[in-house]
C-alpha cells in the first residue's frame, strides 16, 4: 500500500519520524549487545554454573532427607 503525500511538509515529517525510529533501534541494539557481552564474561558464566550446581545440590540433599 503506497502512501500519497499532499505536501513536502508531510514527507519531511515522515522522514524525521523514520530517522528517529532508526536511532532508537540502534540504541536498543547497543543495549542488547552490551547485555550479551556481560552475559558471556567468564565470571558471569561461573556464577551461573555455581548457582545451577548449588540448586541441584540442594535438591539432592532434600531428596536424601525424605528417603
């Protein structure tokens, strides 16, 4: 579907809007990239693994207590 413009002001307004939307999308991508990089840091990976192991260990302990 093609939009019909009646004046150059409408075109300029839409171009400015699209430019701002593009800038917002780029900033969101930067944020996602930063979050992803932090997730892949070795210390964060070790912390996640430790949390998993500790939860699994607690479950095993509870299981042995109720046998």
